[in-house]
């Protein structure tokens, strides 16, 4: 919350105390993804103190997270009516306006927050994103450079800088920015995980698993980027999977994957309107010739069943939903491979892990995909307390020409 915001009241006041507590609770609920409850808690605060600027800001953040952009804009504007120089609200308003497609107004808000505080690294980063969306790559680069000058371990800004440098056809500088994006996370991971392997390779253009990605339309890898049904570059996971699963193609009997690949653009972690639901399930089915493949997803509309593939509706953020699904399966069924390619946030990953790990075979492999740098550190913290039960490896796959931010895996086996 911003330093220049008004203190609610200097006089001790039980109503202010309650309002502050409700906003704090709302912020905690939002971080847990419980947006409806967060909204209710913050609105409680506003009933008590309608002029509480932090509450209007917090409400704006929740509404923005729910995609209710106009309401979010109204909340931020209300906060600014109360405290016109509330720096972080100018930044937040800029981000909402950008999502609304009001790019000029968004730039105005972000620049206003930077006039109030030129050392505000996040606003420089957001301005960079806006300029990049407007196609002004040189100015975007300058904003990202300012952000990383102010905050040298700003992973997202290094990453974004690499993307614009790649767009400006300066491949060497882009690769250096991507490497810098990785460094802060990797050096923090080294504090607990002192061993590492540097694995250098030339891409195998004959890889069977990668070929199956192209055939079915999964973004876990690609041989030919032209054949993909989605607009972003693929991950390079199949390069690693060939390594660990190549000898197990006939012995793997059961695979569970969370994330069937919805093509509903309104759902979180969607593959986009052109995505092909079931792509990776078919890829696993064709790769592991003797395996049964089970897919789970929150989106009921993409469930299907075909040769050696069954799918179920499951919300991986709900222990109850995971429990109900496992109850439906044969009680003796264990999986040799479990892949979490679902929501891609730490809490959801942890909930699925805790709910499903008992169904991993003793010599099975559990993999969490698309782990963001900040989540790598959260998993490291979490698994640090479980070292007697699991071996955990953090696999950061580097692509020569692409982002670091979501090409990492957490791989867990039982001790
Ligand atoms: C990246 S896609 C999966 C892509 C697929 N594995 C592939 O490679 O073709 C992520 C999927 O996670 C699903 N998802 C999002 N939130 C979820 C949740 N809370 N529980 C279960 N699945 C969820 C989305 O509906 C989406 O289908």
C-alpha cells in the first residue's frame, strides 16, 4: 500500500480498527484466490468508513481480478477523489485502463504515478508493458531498463526487456536479459539446493514426444512452430521428458494429468479459442503405448472419453473436489506419472499435490509445469519441510530465444 496515502484517522476509533481489519482480511482472501469473499469483506469496511481510500483501492484490485473493469476503475477513481496523490492507485488505474483498451488514458495515469514517485519500479514496468502493447518498443525498452536499474532483481522486468530486445532484433542482448531474469530465482534456490546439473544440448528434431505435441496441438514442445494452434512459442518440456521417460515407454501403466486444455478464452489458463482440448492426453496415450490416461479439468464442457483416455471434472483448488474424483476411481489405481498443467499458481499446485500424492506409485514421478519464478521459491519453502518424504528437483529450462518466466518444472519423487 502506498506510503503517501492518508492515514485513516489519528484518533483511536473502533470503527477504523474494524474497517482496517476487514480490508486486511479482504487482501488475504484475494491472495488465496477467494475473490467473492474478499469483495464482501472489503465492502464491510466501506460500510463502516465510506471514505476509507485503502478500502476503495483494495476493492478495485479485487474487481480487476474478477474482470469487472469498469467497477474497478470506479473504485480507483473514488480512492483518488479522497487522496489525489495516492501513487499506487494511479498505477493500478493505469493497468485497468490498459485492460479496457484506453491506452492513452492508461499512459497518462502511469506517468502521473511516476511524476509523483520517479523511483516506482513497478510503474516503470507497467508503462513498459503499455508502450510495448502500443508497438513502441524503443520507449518500452527504456521503461524496462529504468525498472531494472531501480530493482536489479526484478524478474518480470528483465524478462519483458528480453522480449522487446528480441522484437528489436537484438538477439544477443535479449538472451542476456533472459539469463538475468533467471539469476535471482536460481541464486535463491541454490541456498537450499546446493547441487545442480548443467545439461547442454542441441535440439533433437526427431523427438517422438515433441512430434506428438505438433500432431495433437500441445504446447509442451514443438518441432515446427508453424503447425501450432496457439500464438505463443511452445515450452521445451518434451526435451526433458524424453530424457526421463524415454526408457519407460512400455512400462508406464497409468498417467494422470490436470489440465485438459480448455479453448474457452474466458477461463484462466485457457489455450485460447484455437486450442485443442485433450492434446496432451493424446500425446501421452500415443507415447506410453500400454498406459491408461486420466485427464482432469475444471471445465466440464471439454470432458471426453476415447481409446485409453478418460476425463473428469475436478477443481484443483478444492481438496473436496480432488477427493471426490479419487473416490470415483478404482481404489487400487496408482499413477506412474502425474502432471499438473492446470491453474499454475502455488496454492492450486499444493492443493492438488496434497490430494493426489498418495496415488503416485512408489517409483512414480510427479511434475508441476509452468512454475513462475516466485512460485519456484514458494515450492522450495514448502518442500523444504518435507525433505524426509520427497526428493524435489527444480528444472529451469532455458530457451535460447525465449522467456524464462514460465518454462520451469518442479519434479517430485518419493524417498
Ligand atoms: C494450459 S491448459 C492445459 C493444456 C494441456 N495440458 C495441453 O498441454 O494440451 C490449463 C488447463 O487448466 C485448467 N484449469 C484452470 N483452473 C483449473 C482448476 N482450478 N482446476 C482444474 N483445472 C483447471 C483450464 O481449464 C485449462 O484447460
